[in-house]
């Protein structure tokens, strides 16, 4: 994949300060990324508002679940992490399952993630059409996730545990895939000809890309020597071959003076698959 814009992502030092123009996001000062798994979520001698305490509890739960899983987590673990009694937790939560729901809704699928992942896959053509580039969208997922390995570990552990229908997150992970595809299939992706009017084919590409990414992330979590970005860029050469995807990979490829209107290249959302 010979996209000049992507060369900088091959340098580890550049990945620590990813803040592309217009993203509104700097990882180093984003508390959703930086503070989720600090060494301790117990702040001594600090009086907190109910909302601050609630957020502290959710951060502590995310940290413990990433280490022990939901089945291994106890409410006493959370209380110990933030330095309060277990009974005091019940001023903010009702059950362990309730706490898990807060973690899922407030941490992984965050507004900061959407802002970076979707925002930096968006471009505008000379006629003002807003379009999205799927290969860059995939890369953005990787670039964002390398900044939050413990959050990826949390998600991966919960995803595996929830294969059990008795797990409280079972329905969440099933419905999440459906919601994700519903959102993806409604977006204005610009694509090579063979995908534009074949939503089922694009669905297969999306599933293949997400599955490949999940597999690489699991390997990366287990092997600290793995370079997730470099491996994903290599995968991209197979998923999005240059001879077919040239001009459809990254907003930086578009040149207003010669690019023309991109509307004809947008995915036509007809005959959507019913499964995610």
C-alpha cells in the first residue's frame, strides 16, 4: 500500500502523538484514553461529586475486568481499588450487572473513538459531497486501539466470556454487531466499481476486515513484540490491493483540481444483508 500519508504511521514515535488536522483529539490529553487504566484509581483526600465518584467506579471496574474478567471480578475488588467500602458502592450502582452495563456503554464505544475513527476517514469532494474511505477507517481503528491496549484487552475478554448465553453481556455483543453494520451500511463510502452496487459483497469485505483486525489484536495483546500497525498495513495490501483501490484508500489521495465529483463512486445501499 503506497500511500504517502500512511508512511508516518510506520514510525512508532509518530503514533504517540496522533492528532491529524480536524480530529479534535490528542491522545496524550484525552482522559478517556489516558486515565482509564492508571496505576490506581484511588485519589486520596479528594472530595468528589457524585458524578466524579461514579466515573471513578466505572474506571475501576474497567481496570479490574481487564485483569480478571467479569466472572472473576467482585464488588469488593472495585471498592478496594478506589478506597471505599463495598456498601458505599451501592449509593452509585445497584448490581454487578449494572456496573458492567456502565462500563460497556461509557468506555469502549466512546465519543472520542468515533471522533477519531470516523472523522479521519472522511473527505469532501469538489462538489461538497462528504464521503468516507474504508481502508483509512480500518487503519484508524488500529491507530486508536494501540493507544489503549488495556481497553482492547477488556473488550476481548468480555467478548469471549459473552459466548456463554448466561453472560450478562451476551445480548450486548450480538446486538452490537447488528448496530455496527447498520451504521456502516448507511454511510457514504467511496469504493471500487465491483462494490458500489453490491452491498452484500461490501458486507463480506467489512466482515473479513473486522475479523482480521480482531485476530491481529489478540496476537498483539499476547505478544508485546508484535507491531500491530505494521502488520495491519501488510494485511491492507491483501485486502485493498493498490491496482484496485488507488484513489479510494485515504482522503489525502483526493486532489480537488483533478479529482472531480465522487458521488458516482459512493456505495448504493440496496438489498442489505439482514445479518451482521
